[in-house]
């Protein structure tokens, strides 16, 4: 039997005016308290209210909850490992049967307990009715698949035709311009782009034939194995407090309350994890790095002025505008909001407002940031011996994390375990992570969990346990024969050592990937480069990429590296990398990101972005995205004059964009930036221009949910 999980994801946007009545009915139907209903409806990713339900029951719930005014979604239950057969209970009455057409309750034949063949009420022959209904359902299912297939083929054909027409138009235009420039002579272009694509294919082909020999399965750090296990752990343990908050890794948080400007420090925490890299231009980076020299401390306002457009200006005509892929990628690049919420949740907690801190943290989307925010609540409640609050926060974590795959659950439960005191070198969350680890079937799933446990145990002072986990790394890597998987796992090892402040071991693990570089896919190569930035080893990583030159994605990749440096607290590195950007749009966006982290240079950097917005952005899409990012920045510091000017700029830019999926993506970026700058009315106004009904519904729910955030911050 196919089973389903039932989820509630907020209130139907068309019935928001009935919110009070809907909540009252939900209390009665779900048999929970009003506060629990509020908590359930406020979860941005939805909440599972029932698991393993038969299809009929799930659809019945969906119908009733939908009629009530809630958004109800049924998803097939994910199969679990180690299933056991459980005897079914006889929960039905064998003395009667139900007519499938009219629902009439018909008694069975008393002699042989056979159900009635015909319904006394509506007169149908039951077996024929069921057979006909089954055939109709099968017919409709096949019909739906065929229609969907035909529609996909039609859409693909139209899209391909449009792409070919646009490509030919650009070629004709380029040919015409070249002829004008060369006095009417025909000019032939070299097929450099085609060679680049073929080169990418060759890399993939080599990667498929890769086989890792045992002699190369371990990083070249055998002479320092002790420093990569016991010694780093001992050093980190000496600087770790008993508080689990140190499990965050990287730069430690200040315990002092923050104002709006300070709360924006070190934003874009998840950018390097969300986007996929596409390649790089190492020669440009190497040249910029060689001329930049060492940077010490935070830059002054005068230094920030050096990052103005004039410092790295190139002819705009030689730079391609943002393509569709980059625009859609930008949907996920702004993680400032998660970090902003996390910092303010911590501030509310310091002001002894844990309930407000809990409400604020529930809007955090990224799981690792969310776990840290709830972990702070856990730690504080345990310190004050508030056992009921501890249980409440544990239940919140359980609700969020159990929706994830087992390997991710294990990592995040281990991360949260760092915030609870240990009893006999463990606590319930760490024990939960270890039990999940035992169920994972493959080394590539196990190793991230092992490393997270090693980091947490080292930070909580359980050095023997931490070293036991660290010592398993080499044996876990040995059987991995795929180059990309090897590098991805070595990156995880390096990041783990960086978390316990052992930069030497982190650098050695990153450098150990050098022999595998020619066989890597672009996204793995980019992840490696970003990890060098996150581990404060950016310059050491430059030499590895000398054989690669994927120029069309260079700026997007470099933007991710800047975000990784900021997340790790290396602001001066981010400023150096900023000098190597070419596209004005990325220079503007990265300047705002660095401004979020560096109050000392914020004003000068934001001026840089405003100048680029006014003079250098070639497309309406880029202008509207950069302007909306500035709205988010100015909204947090309540500069209404700037916001009004920028809103007009965005409106003017949007009028020139034709209706399309790409415009919907741009509007989504802008609406979310408006929300992050507390411009709720402006977000609602733009929502009406979204064409996709699904996207419009999701954004409407976000707008109504996030309206509460401003009140919590006040």
C-alpha cells in the first residue's frame, strides 16, 4: 500500500481575510491549542502533521483542510531502512460493506460472509463498477502522461526555435557591425567557444576513467599525522569554553548586544554552499593577487575608495551582461537575511527575551544557521535549569530536522549537540547523531558525520573521542575511487580542521587534492577554490588552477569566493578578491556584501555600488537587482530617502522587461530584498506582476509570515 505524509504550509492566500476563523477551526479539527496552531502556520517550510497515512485518508485530510482554508500537501512517505512487518489490526466491521458509489452500508450474506453483489440503494453491480472505475483511472493516468509528454515536446521545440532565431539574429548583427568596422570586408570568427566546450567534454571523459591508487588515497601529511589528530584537538580544546556555541566554527560571536548596523556583520553566510561554481580565470586572479600584496586588519575609508569602478575599470562593451543562469543563481545568493535573523535572535536572547528569539529564529531558512540559533536557546535554557524550555527547543529541532535525509540529520543533530552539556562524554543529540551514523551505508555519507562529531567532541573537551573520529578519516577515503568524490570529501576534512583552528592541517588537506585537479568537474573545482578562501588559504590555492580558463563564469565564481571569505571572517581577503572582479554587477553586489561585514568602510563601499548603479550597469535586470540589494541594506538602517529613490529606479528598470520566466525570477529577487529591508508594501505591490501562480502563492505566504519580523526586532 502506498503511504503518504501530510503537510500544512500556511493559510490559503485567497482567504487571508478569514485568518482568525481559520485558526479557530484548525484548533478544533487538529485538537491542539491556539498557540500551537500559530507555531504550525508560521513555519516557512511547512510542518508534517501526520505520517504513513493511506492514500484515501491522506486525500480526505487534504480535502478537509483545504476546505477549512489551509494549504495542505500530501507527499509519498520516504521508505526507511530496517523495516519490520507489523501485523495489521482488524479495525473494520466484517458484518457489513460500503457501496463504492453511494456509500450505502450493506449487510453481508449471513451464510458465507460474502459481500452483496448489488447495492440496494443505487442498484449498481459492485464488481463491474469497481472494474470500470479502475479502467477509467488507468485511462486518465495514461492520458495525463501523454498530454504532459506532448506539451514538453512542444515547449522544447518552441524554446529551441526561439534560441536558434536569437542566436542567428546576434550572429547577423555581429557580422554587420564587423563589416562596418572593416570597411565592408567579411570577417571570420575563430571557434574559441566551441573549443572550450569540447575541452570541458574532454575533462569529463578523463574523469570517467579515473582510478585512485592506494598510494594516493591519503593526503601528503603522514609526517604530521599527530598534528592532524591529537595536537589540533588539544589546542582547540584549550580555547573552547564548556558552552556549545563554539560549535559554530570560524570566528566567534561577540556577546555584546548589537544595533542594526552591527547586526549586519558577516552576512551572506551560506552563499558558497548554495550556488554551484562554473569555472574560473586564474591568471587574472594571480595578477591581481601579486600586485595587491598583504592586507592587514580592516581597511580604512581611503582604502575602500580604491575599490571604486575606476580602480579596475574595463570597457563595458567587452563584458557580457548577466545571463539567465546567473540571474536564477542570484535567487539563492543573498543569505544576509538568515545571518541577520541569527544575530538579532542572539541579541534578543541576551536581553532575556527567549520567546521573541525563538519566534525570530523560525524564519531562518538555512539549516545550519537555524541549528546554531536554536542551539543558543538550548544552551541558555540548560544553564538556567529550565527543563521545560529545553524540551521545547529539542522538539522544535526534531520537527525541523526529521524532514531531512538521515545523513543530513546526523550532521545537524551533532552540530546542535555542541550546545548541550555532556554527561559521560555524550548527550541526547550527539547520541542521536551516532545512532544515525550507524545506519548510513556508504563512506561518502558517513565521513561528514564523523568529522562533525570529531569537531564537536574536540570543542567540548572530549579529546580521546574526537581523536578516535579524526583517526578514521584515511581509512574512510581509501575505497573512494572517483576523483570528484575524493576532492569533495577532502574539502570536508579541511573545513573540519579549520573549525578547530588548525589552519596548517586544513591547508595540507586542500593541497592534497592537486594531483586530482585535471579530472574534476567545474562545480567540484569551484567548491575547492571556495574552500581555499574559507580556510584562509586563498593565495596557496591560486597555483592549482593555472590550466583552467572558463571566463564566462569567472565573476560568479569569484563572487562566491568573496562570500566564503566574509563568512569565515577574512574581510581583508574579500577586499583583495573584490579588486579582481570584472563585471560591474558583481563589483556592486560584492561591495554591498563587504559593507555588511565592515562598518568602517561601509559608507565608501555603498557609494561604490551606487556609482556603478548609476553609470555602468548595461541591463535593466542588473540595475533592478543591484538597486533592490541596496534597498535591503538601507532598510536595515532605516534610510527612507535612499529607499524611495531606489524604488523609483527599480520601477523604471522593470517597465522595460518583457513578461517571462526570467522576469519572474528577477521579481522574486527584488521582492525578497524588499522584505529583508522591511518594505512590505512595496513587496505586495510587486507581487501582482508575478505571472507564475505557484511562485505568487509562495511569495504571498512569505510576505505575510515575515510581516511579524519587524515587530520582534522593535
